[in-house]
């Protein structure tokens, strides 16, 4: 017997350890990510999303519990007694044993409605996970594009810095032979220093963007990761903006927020049904088997097994509980539940109208952002050509350093505007895919 207990205990502990180990997610040792891989990785390993998934498991357990309430409940009882009387020198033993079962045959469909409500709550928790995933997806797109924008900006800034360094070195030679004033040479030095720190600041911004991305992926901040940039032609090929009607139809059919709001109405209706169930009688079925024995050293006793058999008794019964007067509590609870239905319906209408308005406003914002990007690109090209022309003039001494630096400043300002406009449009366009429930790809 002891060996059996030890084996059962060992198997239980082993099973518990296995269950714990399989529940822990071990992320792969990955250091390079495309945008799609970032999103897939975060959907599996992001800590907040894993916590949301536990809420789904919790609601599934509640559903199982609601279903199991339909089955009969079974319980067993046992009592063992011993008594001794010294003056009579008597010793007696007695025992009583029983098994009883009971189940509810009818309670106003309360069990059925509880199951349906629990199913709805499982769906609600799944929708909330999807809503959380959308927020994570948008944050990842923003962090990923910020890295790309700063990497692009860094390339331009490094080119400008190389040109500034060359101009400063040429300025030093021309100052030594008296071709330019010392003030012009100092300005060239100052501009090169400014360009060099612009490069360093952009590198710091990239590191900060990578930290943000690692946090979203729930990756150790000290771990080095890189992003895999999409091909530019492929990227902008995927940025065609669909018609507004297409966006609205897809978003309305997909957005978890709308489905959650609609399910809130169904949940409130089930609450009404559960309250109304208290108007109805409750019919229950109960059954049991019991037996017992008693032995004494001062009387002739039947054998233990014989006593148990002779004392065996069974019982079956129905019980009906009819509510007659409950101080109007049920009626008031039903009225409160019905008010919650109306509130959920009004909230759903408000949520739907608000989402439709926000979608249309956001679509207009995407189109406006696209226009800003196209305009800023043309302006950037013009300012860049103008800056190179002035750099050529300065090289041959036809303009001063002040004129050159002014044009360089104008070009850098327009370059920053272009980068902001370009990646702002890409971000907004990709968020549109998230709203429509489409996979985010480049």
C-alpha cells in the first residue's frame, strides 16, 4: 500500500512539473527581424499579451464549471464510533456509511443561460486579446518605422557631414592664403561641428527606437537586435490607399471594439434571463444509499458484512421549491437588469457612431498625409539640388560661407520635413490595414 501511495505521489508531482514547464514560453534566440516577424514574435512572447491570454483560459475554466453544474452532485459520508463502559466492562463499535446524489431538474433555465453567458464571456476575452494585439501591432509599426526613418536620415546627414568636412578643409586652405575671412572659416567649422552632432544624435535616436522595439517584443534590453528593411519599391507598392467604402466595410466587420460592444448587449440580456429564473419553482431530484453496523463484546453480534447488508437502505425523492413572496427583490433585480440592457444598447449605438466618425476622419487624414508626403518629396529634391549648386559655387569662390550655410540649413530643414511626412504616411497607411484586420506586410 505504501508503495502504491509513493508511486501516485511521484506521478502527481511529475505531472505538475511537466504542466508548469510546458506553460512557460521559451523565446527563440533571434536577433534579426522584419516587421512581419516583429509582430508574430510579439503576439507570442509579449508579456502583456501572454497575460491577456491567461484571461481567456480563466473564462474557459468558468465555462467548464457552468457546464458541469448540470451534472448530478455526488457525496459520500462515513462515521466510525467507539465507546467503552468501565463499570460494565463493555466495549462497542459502530459505523454508518452513505452515498447521496442530487441534481436540479428545473430552475427556470438558469443553468442553460449561465452556460450561454459563459460562452459569451469566453468570446469577449478573446476579443479583448485581439484588441490588445492591435495596440501592440500599431506600437511595433511605429517603433519599426522610427528606426527606418532615422536610418534614412542618418545616411543623408552623413553625406552632408562629409561635404561639410570637405568644405571646412578647403576653407582652412583658402583662409591661409587670404581668399576668405576668418569669420567665414569659423562658420564652416561651426557648421561641420553641428552636422557631426546631428549624426551622433540620430544614432542615439536609433538606439532609443531599438530599445522601444525590444520592450514591445519583451526582449532583454541588453540584447543586440537589428531590423531587416524592406525593399523601397516593394514598400511603396503596398501603400496604395483603398476606397473609403472598402475601409469602412472591412473595419466594421472586423474591429473588436464593435463586437465587444454588441456582445455587451447579449450579456446584459442573459443577465435579465438569469434574474427572471428566480420567478420559477426549482425542482430537484435526490437519491441516496446508506448502511451501518454496531458490535459489542457483551452481546451476540451478527457479522460485520451481514450487518451492513441488513442495514442497507435506499431513498429517492423529489423536492420542489416554489417562490411565493420575496419582498419584490426578484422584480426589482429584473428591472435593474433590463435597465442595463438599455444602457448597453445605447452604448453600442454611441460606440458604432463614434467609430464610424473616427474611421472617416482617419481616412481623410491618411489621404492628406499622402499629399503632404508627395509635396515634401518634390520640395526636398528642389532644396537638395539648390544646396549642391551653392556648394559648387562656394568651391570656386563665387559665394560666401554665409550663403552656403543658409542653403545647407534650408536643405536640412526640408529633409527633416520630408522624412517626417514620408514615414508619417507609411505609418498611417499601415494602421489602416490593422483597422481592417489585414496582415501588416511591407
